[in-house]
């Protein structure tokens, strides 16, 4: 019964949101010579312009936040894969790694330990503002960030959301992929920040004009959000026991360990709300560094 349940859950996930993919930020990371941020920033700003134009057309004399959000989600939603994430995974404009599972840090993983990894394979990685991240982070940033934002908007304390809504202990993590990604959790929080700034506050991207129309007043850039906390080779993931031993063995064969660059853990620990997404491996490094 347990095997059947896992198989059904994994099949459902394989046909749903693309940010259920896991990534390997270790393999071939040094081959990434071109930074994708200028390309991705242009794409996101283009989507913002489309959303503003559509929202103004649909509600020409009233700045509807619901319509604006709906129009932006139209271009990034999972259907069944995140449209913007799928573009980042396939466009020729971005340099990415392409790692078969048998050559990745997950080589030899069993279906019982990581059903989603076996069914869906490994996602792509690329460089964003100097940081190596998975294309799955685009889905996490926009879609799970929106989920965080809506929960807070509906009255949930942010601290509760950061502690309970990340999904990495359930169907988006340990239960199906065998991986609990603290980098995903860091990305989710930054996505929440984006949605919080979309049309509110002093740094809002959009404002409502006197005649009831949305206007973009500043450009979007991932540079305001991305950090080494999004890099799973630095902000290390946790794994189910069987998968953990396999990953450690594969890393040992390469002569590396996680975190790949321990000194960067200290920078992650200084980020706002880092206590919710700083990995245990990075936390141990920081505690050692802080010892007298």
C-alpha cells in the first residue's frame, strides 16, 4: 500500500508544477561562464508590462490588484509546468548545465528513496548575478512566493508561514524527491518579498495613477533577491537517510563536500529571516566560525 501511495503521488507531481524538480548545483558548475540575469530580468519586465497593459484594459478606470495579479500569474503559472520556468529551461538565450541523473550527485538513487528524482530526472542549473541556482527557483520565487504572500495577506503571521508553508517536508520535498531544499525555502521567502513590493510600499514596482491606471515606476531585477542561499551546493539540502548516504558517497568520490564554499554560509546567516532557511550544514559552519 505504501509503495502504491508513493507511486501515485509521484505520478501526480510529475504532471504538475515544474518546481518539483530537484537540481544538482555541483556538477559542471564551473562550466557556467555567462550570467543569465540580464536576459531573465528583461523577460520578467516584459511580463510586467504585459500584465499592466492587460489589467488596464480589463479595468480601465480602477486599479484592481486582483486583476493585476491574475494577469501576471497568467504568464508564470504552472500549466502543467511553470511557463516562465519552462522558458528558462529551454531558451537558447541562457547557458545552463544539463546533467543526467546517472552522472549527478544523485547517481544510484533508488525509487523508494527518491521517486520524483527517478521519474522526473534532474533540473537545469544556471548562473544568476554570480550565483549558481536551479531553474526550479524561478517557479519557487514567483508561485510559492505568491502562496506565502496570500497566506500573510489573509491573516497568517509571516513567522508561521515561513515555518510551516514551505512544503519541503511533504509532497514538494522529502516525501517524493527525498530532498529537503533549504535553498527552495530561501527562494520562497524572497518571492514573498517581491509580491509584497509589487504595488505596495516606497519601493513598489507599480503605482496607481490619478486616473485609475497601473504604471510601472521601477524595473525588476533578480539582483535585489538572489543570493548564495539559493545555491544548493552552499545552502545544503537535507535528505532521506538512503539518499543522504548515496549523495555523500558521490560527493566523496569527487573529493568535495557540502557546503562547497563554507565561508559563504556566514553571509547567508546575515540575511533577513535566515533562521528559517539556513541549512543545518551551514548553521554548523557558522557556529564553528563564531566560537571564540
